[in-house]
C-alpha cells in the first residue's frame, strides 16, 4: 500500500494531492503542468514537499508533522525518467549494475531476468549514445529495476518517443508488474498508454486529484469534472474472443453487453482482452434502426444523464450485465426526450472500438 | 646540447610546476564546486578573492606572500616554529607562488566543466542509491574530467612561466628557485648570454606546445568514450 499526500507551492502553482495505490500499476494521469512530475519527485525525495506524508508499505519516507524526510538514496524507489538519464560515460552493463551494486539486502531482481525480459542482453557492451531512443528507455527501466526498488516510478517514459517506438516498447512495459511484482506508479498524459498498462488511475488537474479508482470505474463515471475531459470517458469491457469471421473481416467478442463485433484482430480464440468504447462513439436511438451500417446494436435503459458544457449531454446506459457511456448533443437528448428509466437503443460502430 | 645550468633550470621548473599543480588541483576542484554549486552569503566576495591573483600585479602577490609566509610572517613563522618548514626563498616557496598565481585559471576551467554536468544524472544516481561522495566520484568527476585536465594543463603552463611572484617571494637562486623564466631573465642581463637566453626561450616554447598537444590528445580520448562513435 502506497499513500501519498503532497502539498507544495511553486510560484503561482499549488499542488495539493492525496491518493493511495496498491501493488498493481497505477496511472497518474493529467495534462502537462498538472503537477504529476512534482508528485513523482516528491515520492522519490527529489523535491521536498511543504507538507504532507509519503508512505510505502510500513516505511514512512516523508512526514511533515513528524519531521521525517528520508534521503532519496535511502528510499529504494526506482525512477525511470522521461529522458532516460543513462550515464554517458558508462557502458550499458555498468549502467545496469550501478543501482544493483549499491542495493542492500537480498537481490530479488536478477541481472539475467531483467536483460531477458527487456531484451537488452545484446546491448551490454554498448555506450548509451549508440542506442536508439527505445533501447535507451528499456535500459533505463532495467537499471531502475535492478536497484531492487520497493516501488517503481515511471515519469512519462514514452513521451520523448515517436509512435512506432512507443508501440515497440509497450509490450515490454506490460510484463513488468507481473514479472517482477513491484508496484508501479506510471505518469502519463496519453490515454492509450494508461489503457494498456494501468489497473488503477489517479486523475490530476491543476495540482489536485479530481478522480481516483480502478480504470473501469473512473472511465465509467459520467461526472468527471471538465478539467479531466482529456481523459475521455468511455466504457471498458473485459472480453473473450468467441470467433473470427475472416471472410467478412470481423471478430466476435463475448462481453457483459452481449456479443460485440469489431474489425478482425489477430488474437487466438478464447483469449481475453479489454476494449474501450468511448462515449463519443456511441449513438442513441429510440428504436432499432434498419438498413444501417452500424454492427453493434444494443437494447438498453438510460440510468443517468448529465449536462456538460458546450451543450453536450453524457448518459450512462445499462446494457445486459454492463453499461455504455454516450455523449450526444443536448438538442438530440431533448428530441428523444431522454430521461432515466427510458428504454433506448445504443449503436456502436465496429471500427470505433479501441483496444 | 644544454649546459648544466640550463638543464638544472629546466628540471627545477618541471618540479616546481608539477608540485604546484599537484597540490592546488584538489583545492581548485573544491573551490570550483563551492562557486558552481554553493549558496552562501559572501559567495561573491569568495569569487573575487579566488580571482584576485588574475588581476593583481604578480609582484604584489609575491609581496603579500612574503608578508604572510615569510619567516617573520604569521603563517611562515608558525610553519617554521612547528614543522621546520621554510617557504620564502626555497623551491617549495616557488611552487606556492606559482600555485597561487595559476589557481584562478585552474578554477575557471574546472568550474565551467562542472557547470556543464547534467544535474539530472546526479539525481538519477541518487535514486539508484548513491550518496553524495559516491555520486561525485562515480558521476560528476568523470563527466567533468576533460575540464579538470584542461585546468591542470593551463595551470602547469602558467606555473612554468610565472616570473614576478616567484622572483619576489622565492628570489632567483640557481638550483633552488631559478626556474626557466628567471634563468632567461638572468641570461639576458648577463654579457654574452644571448645564446643561452635563446636556447631557454626555445625550450619554453617546446614545452608549452607539448603540453597543449598532450592535453588535446587526452581530452579527445576522454570525449571518445562519451560521445557518438
């Protein structure tokens, strides 16, 4: 259990954030300048908060009230910086061993496991300057892991990379938590990274926590403040691959909503995955339309409605054993006379379903 | 090729300069650190004090050294009474004079290199469990090494060439404090000494040039390990 409560004033900016996270991957999500990096630095001890508390397990790193402030080098918190920060005068091997050699106690994370999982065994004698951006970040992750951290902080580790490199790195990151059993606090402002990696999410805006909880819970809230809008609301569904229809280019999934069709994906039958249906991609009708391109048509019931700025209405619709979120114009909501309890039809285009 | 007197001056110069650089280098690194990273009241004053020998006439520096380190000066008296060490008019004193004169040059070069070191790397080392001294030895020092080297070479060259402070504080004693520039000066003053002065001057140029080349080669080798192939 990791408890963070940080107060810090930097010029006109005030950070006052409190949250807790568990043993999985927790995403710290928010716009640039929201205060995410300051939180990371406070947890690592690189910034001294004006007040608050930072506790990891039964160890208190910082407590303003009790005047506790453990030095960074004794916290045992691994940090992966956005810019990697590999030591330029050392080989990859010496970079990796830097924290490993200085770690006290039992070495749970072994050199072989790290180089294996991250695919960096062939880079060991190279210098950081000769590495690609993706390789550099993998080495940076390995270096942090080998310092035997009790918590791994990843501060926008993909932000400096292009889309191709990002896609190349995400599979490695996905394995970290399960492979090494170290809690991860993952800072990002990219929703796709959060979706792929995190089990929990803490939304930060202007130095404050605006929402926190499991990824599915937070995304399904229709009352996210406008500040958290960039997070994009939508429903996250756990699915099983039922069948592939190669001739029509479709994959059928079993979900809590019932069967869902999406554009053919290369996943074995029976495998599990989660999909995200963004609220913006769900249309609402009052009766089943005919002659329509939309593949996924669900009967449901309106549970909740909420007016957003800019004449938009967001609603939550119960479908089967799950729900969908939809965003439509206020005019459309009025035209259909939407209100809680009303039976409606929710329409989702197959190509709009994201993974 | 060289007369005994000339060889003696050359050898003495090298010893004086080497000793000067060896003793002042750690202090220069410390001073550079304080100036680059320190935050304390009176820092500007300290900065000015370190750079003073650069703007004072060397004779004045030599005179001030005599006041402080001469046998009747407070520090000189203390050293002589307690350790039997005499600095004025000795080769050790020549080293002290050249060290003081070349100190600002050395500090400047090292400070520039230190300021160029990415502090983010030191933060990274902290998160990996490295304490302050460990960080300095494993990250900061290796990264600023080209600057330290450059500072040492510049100071060595300046020490070989220092005239005013040496002759004032250590005098011009052949075999004891007569370094190359002092020997050249004396040769010029001596009738028929022109040939000797020319040979010693040529020697000075050769040594200075060799020093520059050496530092360039070393700096390139250090850079090669951190820069792209």
